[in-house]
C-alpha cells in the first residue's frame, strides 16, 4: 500500500476519495504547515498540478490533488474552473448555487457536466493526470439534503432523475465525476 498526501483540505472530498480508492492507498492529510496554494491557472489540469506540486515539494512524498468544475452549456461552460468561487472568493456553496440558478433563470436547455481532474506528482518529478466526467443537467430548483457543492442542483444522466443530493453517497459514488476519475487513478496505480 502506497502512502499519498492528499492536497485537499475539503473533508467531503477526502472521504469520497478514501471510499472510492478502497484500500489501494493510504491517504495522508494535507500538512497543516502548508500555506494556501493559490489556484491561478485557467484550467482544471493546471490548478490540480499547482496543488499537487506544492504538497509534494513541501512533504517530499507522492501528492494527490484534484480540481473539479461544473460546466454549464447555456453559460458557455461557466462556472468551470471558478466553480468553488463562482459567487465570489468568500462565497459558500449556497451562494454559488443561488447565483447559478439565477443566471440560468428559465432556460430550457440546462445541460451540464461535472469534470474532475486528478494530478499525482511524485518526488522524482513524474506527473500524471486523469479525469472523470459526469454528464447531466441543472435542476430548476434545489433538491435533496446530502452531498455538498452543487449536488442539490445537478441531475446526472446516468441516474434516475434525482439530483446527487437526493441519491445518497453510494448511488452518487457509483456514477460521479470523482468516482470516474478515481477509477482511472486506480488503473494508473495498478499499472507497473
């Protein structure tokens, strides 16, 4: 079993990743001594690499970072790389969802996709990227009480018409963008 330092401070993401990795690796927490890593790239790939490189340099260990974006067709792919800060730098999940729903208004085309990029950076300089995508649409109002982020407004095409927040962790983890990225990571880690 390999030890990997997880770059995210988001406890929800860590829990999902640990569950999805199913004992293949041991995720170590982000060091408290590492300052904030500014996500200055305009791509998910770039931001994931920035975070993984910073953690790897700080710890001298293999580091795993992710960046996730919600890309809405009617909004020309927004919020995308700005998903976590869509309503402002200090905005919370509820404010981000409210802005998204307000901008979509009564739009009839509500197609969207979640995309997660995982970056694995090794102390020897190797860098590996994988991604997972979940296609779906944005609900007209928030539904469900579980999950986080945009879960209460995202209806995956591979589901049964429920939002991620209505379906529960097991059902979400079977089809989510993060699950698909982790699946690709499992293949990568299992390949000699």
